[in-house]
RNA sequence: GCCGUUGUAGCUCAGUGGUAGAGCACUUCCUUGGUAAGGAAGAGGUCGAGAGUUCAAUUCUCUCUAACGGCUCCA
């Protein structure tokens, strides 16, 4: 007999060789039906795998993350079985569970899989699932495994086997399909009740674009049809707040074929948001001791040779232009221009820290397939600044930048993000990274210490640094789940030297400043794209392109409405009158859909008493107020940059 | 850039080997209405671009272009 310890600390004895599924059955049949896998001594196991020794157990169901991912991984195998039966000879690379479902990368040889095939595959999968075939685990020797896939001519699985050592190799078989797989898997195919194959994509083998492209099929499955229906409905809802859809509906931005891909045209409404963001940045930076500068959009090639950008970034820049026998580039970054401003005058320690800020316009040649609404564009306006400081001041400056981020995030109510400390990869020194090993170690430690000192939660990511130093990126997700870097804070120990930037120290020596590159508000493009989704188009009043719409009950009250509108405009409130000969219900509906924060309804009563009826978008009628009282409130809401949740 | 999908009116979308429709938006007229759609009439499209097949192409084929879902890449 062996002792099994449950999460609540209770211990029960079972026969040696008992399975998690047996244990679940001993508790209740209902639980046994729900068990997908089990956490045994901290490892996720098949629920059908015999337990030989004393162990702790946690039964995993659909409600556990590991239960879900096991379910989806098993679904990937089920899909592979269906693919093999409809496309004999298909070879399989890997088929993991992902955040919302699973995929499998497949080499179909000369054949192609198209959208219509997905329905056939779904039908086949449902048929195979109904057979309720068990997933059978088998330990196998490396020799036998190599022979099995060698006979099959499957170079992909042979490649995987190459990295595995004897004794750690397992096969899983369900129905007629056998795969090299670490597992674990759910007990049997029967619990996969609802299946949706979502899309087909190409995917490079081992993620390297020089390798062959495999066909990737994405799918998602559920234990109940109802859950699939809910999932699909959720996707529909998410699409409604997609910034590309909202941006068009609200007249924020547009693209034009003749202007070019990835080159957004900011419409009047979007321009207002840009101006409000710049106002916020200027106020904040001015208080933080920043000085504003303006620099050209192009520069000579030699500038980028000095900065060291060209060898690393040439592919990401627009092609060079020849002029008067000199090569020019459109700028992809503002830093070299700012360095030249630093270098324009002799600097002493008394000038430091010198903080140069610019909403700089950059052009980056993003590959065509990477463009994505406002989130990935080729023309961008960066909330850029460079801080030149001594090593002693570095921690203080870096911390102040971090605090600026958090201040901004509070204003916008941004709480779903991850701070990512990006580090260098020592084996790539001299290629991807500046070859100064000791400086890398030193600055990475400094940055990490600042994060620890300020209690900022972060994750460390190797091989993601800028070529000139480590950085902190703030990662966010678009409404359809794509990940982006919203803001960035980078240390640069390289460019100061490359540009011969110097300052005179207190003891009359010269030293090279450290440089901090920072963009807390990222770029207008990505930030506004993000805000559109974050607010679902319902901008807080301070950002809303139109803040108030005055709605006369009928044309008779148009003069009074225009008088109100004029007063608002004089108080710098963005206001308009709906002067159409429509019924009030229609005017309200259109203004609600346009997501204008406030509506002022005016008719006979209001004109007689010299008041307005206030209506808040999404909330309805707030009652009658004097215009002065309303203006006082909205002015205060705007000047404090309040979000709707803080507005009473 | 690569794999897959799509491109019809300002927007959302029908449709056809014989040069096109709906709803909303727009214009005009009627209506002057109290908190989410009043009524009527009208205007609006080289069916993404180019080439090919055909008596005839928006429809079939090819190329290009742009967008979308991914891969790679990135603020």
C-alpha cells in the first residue's frame, strides 16, 4: 500500500500502482468523469499512469490551467490523427497547447490545406473523439524510437529524438495515431465534445525564416458545446473594441492606398487626442526637468555609422537616398540627433543630468506582413527623450523615469501590463550586442537593482536587449490578444563613447555620460491604438475629441443652443450643436453612438430658466443644472484628467 | 518577406459569364417632436489595378496591390 496526500492535507492509502483516475473514482464517479490529468509530486501526469510510491496529488480538471492545457494538447494529437487520415503521409513537427487552444505544425509535402479542409478535419475529429479512444503512454528505447520514425521517413521526429536521451522517451497512441510525446494526456478522446479549427498559417520550422515553412493549424476545443459558443461570442465582443474598427467609426485615423501601407493619416478627431497627449507629456517632462528639442527627419549615413545603428538596423530603415553625392537616411530613431545636441556645446558636470525631449517622428521599414492597424506602422511619433547623466546619478534618474511611467499608467488606468527586463546574450557579443562584456554585467545589475529598490514587479528575458544596453519594456496586449511593447526605458553605455560625448567632472577630468533612452508613452500610434481598445472608444472627457454636444429639442431652440455652445467654446470646451431637424431621441441616439461624454438637452424649460439638462454618455439623464455649474464640473474633470470611474 | 484568406456605394454586406442591389449615412422636401432610430423623394459604384481566356468578364485564369489571420521581426 502507498500513502496519497491530498491538497487539504488528508492522507489515504491505496494499492501500489493505483492511478489518479482510480483515486478520483474512489471519491465520486462525477469527479472521475471530470478528471483530465493529475499533479503528482509537483509534476503533471496522465490520470491513467500508475503511481508506485507515496505521493501528493492534486486532481486536475477543466477548471485548472494545467487541466485545460492537457486537454488542448490531447486535442492537438486528435487533430493530427484526423490530418493523417485525410492527408496520408503528412509529417508532424510539434503540437503544443497555447493560451487559447492549440496548434500543430505539419509538413504536407506538395499538398496544400485550404480553409474548406478545416470543416472536413473538424468532422473527422468529432468522429474520432466519439470513439473514445484512450491515450496510451509507452516508454520506449531511443533505438526503437529512431527505428520507428526512421522507417516512417519522418525527419522532424528524428530531429526531436536527436535532442533526447535514452530512458526519457515516451510514445503516446490514441486510435490509429502514434506520436513522440512527453505527455501528459487526458484519459480518452471522448471528453473532447466541441471542436473549432480556427485558422491556417505558415510557420517556419524552428521559428527560423531560413527554414522550410510548415503548415500550422490552430484550433480550440471544449468539454461542452456551450463553452465553445461562449468563447466564439467573446471573440465577437472583442472585435467590437478592435482599435481598427473604432478608429474608423470615430474618425480617429485612416489609411490610404496611395499614401502607402503603414502610414496613418490622423483625422481631426485623432489629432485632438495627439495634442492632448503631447500636452500631458510636456507638462510632466517640464516638471521633471526635461528640455524640449526639435530635430530633422533625415540625416547623413555617417551619423548612423557613428551611432552603430546601421549594421544592426539597416533592414529596419527605409532605403537610403542619394543627394549631392552624399547618402541620407530617414531617421528610424531620434537618439543620434539628440547626441549631437549634447555635443554641440562643451558640457560640465553642472549641466548634468541633461534631459532632452522630443515627440520625434521616425520612419521604420516594417515588413509588409507585420503591419497592424496603428499598433505596427512605418511612420511613428515617439514620446522620446534622452537623459545624459553621470554613473552616480544613474540610479536616481532611472528611478525617476520608472516613476513617470507609473504616474502615466495611473492617469490612464492601465493595470494589465508586464515589466520586462531585457538582457543580453553573452554568446552574441560583437554580433547582436556591443562587445563590452563587463559593461553589460554592470549595467544589467544597476537596472535590476532599481527595479528591486522600487518594488516594481518584473520578469527577466534573456537575449532581448537593445544592441547598446539592457532595457525595461512594458508589455501590453491588444484586444485580439497580440502582445506589444507599449513603453520602453533603455540604458545605453555604448553611444556616449561612439559619439565622443564628454563632460568635465568636478575634479576637472573628462568623463563619458551614461545615456537613458526612454519613451513612457511609447508612440502616438501605438499608444492611441491601445487607448482606443482600453477605453472601448469611450475616451475620458479630457481626451474625447468632442466633449459636449448641445441638443436642441426643436429648431425653435437653436439660438439658445448656439448661445450655450459659444459659452462652452469660450471656456475651451470642445463643443458642437446638433442642428439637424431631427427628433430628440434620434439626436441622443447618434450622440451616444459617437461616444461623446456629455449631452446638453435644451428646450422650452431650459431656455425659460436659463439652464441645461445634462446627459452623460452611457449613464443617461443627470438632471437640470445651470450652465455655470456644469462648466465648473466639466472644467475640473478635464483639468484633473479624470476617468469616468472617478467622475461623480 | 513567407503561408492562408479577402477586396462590390462613405459604412456594413447581398449578388451575377450578358456593364449591379439592400440597410445605414448623405442631399432635398414634409414634420418641430422632451432623453437611444418620424416620413417621402433623390443622388451616389470603370464591382482594388493590369493582362489573358471568351462574341461578351464585376463573375473564369494569371500578375500586381492593399487589408485580414498567423510565422519571422519589432516601439
